């Protein structure tokens, strides 16, 4: 929650959660096993905070905020019968839908709304650049 509210510091929070087991920040509990909540928190940061991913108003909404210095963040995602591949870099995003029998879905990124059909791809550029259908 804190990372979503303060996205400028999200990468710092992400590093802290990753260290929770490796650095044994709780004084000797690492040998007892993993901290599952910390692991789930790190996945949540990747998928929801850095991508700004939400399902809202019948559409998939993205608001990427990923450091370009870290390259591209990509992962598969299932939504309304579609197998999607989401890639973000900086404030831009690309969404690719595998071909399968599913009706088009609506995707929004930073106020731009597109309809994505099965088997198609759309690139939402960083703010200031021109978006393009791929």
C-alpha cells in the first residue's frame, strides 16, 4: 500500500522486502523458513505497483512506473479468457494477446483506451511519445 501511494520510493520498498529473508532482518528466523507474506508482497509490488495494473470499470488499467535502468519488466497474465503478455519499461507498456477464441477486451493506459482483440498487440508509449498499434 505504501509503495502504491509513494511510487517514487517503490523500488526502495521492493529492495527491503527482497532482503527480508536473505539478510535475516528479524534476528535469526530465516532458518525457520521463508516469510511467505514478504514473498507475496514482492510479487504484488511487481504486478500491481510497478505496472499500475488494476481491473476497473470493465477494463484492464495500466499505469506503469518501472525504472528504465532495470530494463523491461514482463510477465504473463490471464484476463477474461485471454492469455496476455504484459511488458513495461519506464512509463510505457506493451500488451500482447495470444490467439484464442475470446472477445476483445478494453485496456487503458494513462487515459488512452484501446480495444485489444485476440492475437493482437498494442504499445502504449512513454508520455510524450506517440502510441502505436503493433
